[in-house]
């Protein structure tokens, strides 16, 4: 099964095995949804249940081993893994630990993601048991995983481009979806429906805000407060297609916009232009961040990151920040996301999705209008 041909997943495993050999790592242990999907094609909503852990072992000298709850065997058998070992779960006394011990026995060095943006999706007590009962050196596999996932394949790029196009289409319906006196919660609901009607598989992420001349934050759940004349409505979506995300926002003025809101919007649009000009293969992320930050008014420039990687997760490494010196390469999919404070309690954010190439970056999203749209 999987969303790509099995050869795509097999090539990813082979690429990881090459990195493992060069770093003297005998196996890599993976426990999270994105890594499972990336290396095996196994994709399910069952990750929403925390009752069961899932394990994928990639050895340097053989094919992947899936150690999973029995409920997942049939689906896993349709993917690019043939060695599937299961247990009846939940079983707090042994959530696959004995199977893990058997599979890892005799190895000298096992990598597991330990660095930035990583997590361990298994009971900490069970991991402590692994360390206690195995004569194994556990090392950080984050650099290896980052190396592979940052640069997308042609198939991944095509899929991300498609979901970006579908979400752009949904944003294009803004004049018929949003209106004065509409509860903000209803605006969110209507946009989510529009995304699904446009062809998105799911709307895993939808945040935003609304307020006079700007909004206070961009992560709050929507209230039932009605949109008012002069409000700036922003919606930021992470709609998905076959597990891959888009991640961009659009701003709209309800009925009218004051001069400060128009100026802030234009400043963010110009900052994005600066990011587009700087986002070239060979440049580092801090340089692109600097190009966007210095183009904004000094009093309102954001101090956070201004974009990030995008793919199987809504946000991936690297980051457009002052401290990230990752060098851009062709095939990276990134967001450009400048933001600024307009006044106390008021801000504005702008975001686009781009593909890094050998030349100028390619916009995957339909570029926002240069002037603040009024609906």
C-alpha cells in the first residue's frame, strides 16, 4: 500500500543504511508517526490513541523490522516492510519490550532520535528497561533523519504542491465564505468545509484570529464573537493530502481597513519578497531570516523564526531563524513566515510555501495579493 511505490520507501531505507554505516550505527529505533510513514508507508489515524506504542527498527545490514500491536498487522503487511512482529496490546506488563529486546540483542550501537523536534513515543520505564537489559550504546540519530527528510523527493514535492494548490483554491473563495457579523467559529467551520470540498484529505490544523486592525495571537481556538467592520481576519491552515501538509495563512479585512493595517500587510508582503529573493540554494537559513527581518519596520519586526521546513509534519527542520545556519539545498520545501507587532495586543502574520531549486525558489502557494484584501 503506502502513498508512493514501494521503491520510494526502499530507497529511503537504503539511504539511511548508508548513513548508518558511515557513522558506525548498527540499527535505528523509530517510534513516531512521521518516521513510520517516511520509511515504511504505514499511515493510520490510530496514532491518535496513546494506548499502544509502535516500533520500527532499521538495521544497517537487513530490511526494516516492524514491532507493532497485532491490530496493525494487516495494514503494515500492505506496506514496504515484510518482517512484522506483533503482540496483543494494550499489555502494560509487556508492550512489545520483549520483542524489542530480542530484535536488538547482540548489537553494539543503536541510534534513536534524541535531538531537536524529536520525541520518544513509548513509556519511559520501558526505554529504561531496554537500556538496562541490553549491552548497547544508544546514540542520537537525529542528524541522520534530518539529513534525509529535509530534502524531498519528486513524489513528495508533487504531493505538497497539490495540497498547497487545493488550499489556495479554498482561500480564493473568501468573499463568499466570510462576512460581517459572522461568528469567528463559523468562519473557521466554513473554511474547513471549503478545504475538504476543494479536495483536502483532512484539516489537521486550522488556527487564526480576528480583531480591529489586527489580532492578538495566532494560536487561540476561535470564539463565537462576531466579525465586525474593520476587523482583520487571519486563517492559517495545515490541510493535508496523503499525510503531507501545506502550511500558510491569508489575511482579510472585513468591510474596511485602516491605514495601519494596510501598511503592516504591505510591509509583510515586501518582507516575503525579500525572503523569496534570499532563499537560494547555498544560502543559510539565518541569512534568509535576516533578509526578511531587516525589511520590516524596526519597531515591529518579529524576534521569532520566520519560516520552517514542511512535509509530513506541519513544521519540520530547519528554521528561518537567526541561530539556524542550515544551508538550503534544492528539493527543500520551506515556509516564509514574517510577522510583526502593529501595536500593543495587535499583530499580523504572512506565510507562503516555497520549493528551493537550483535557481529562484518556486512558489507552491498562490501568492497573496500585494495589498490587503477587503471583503
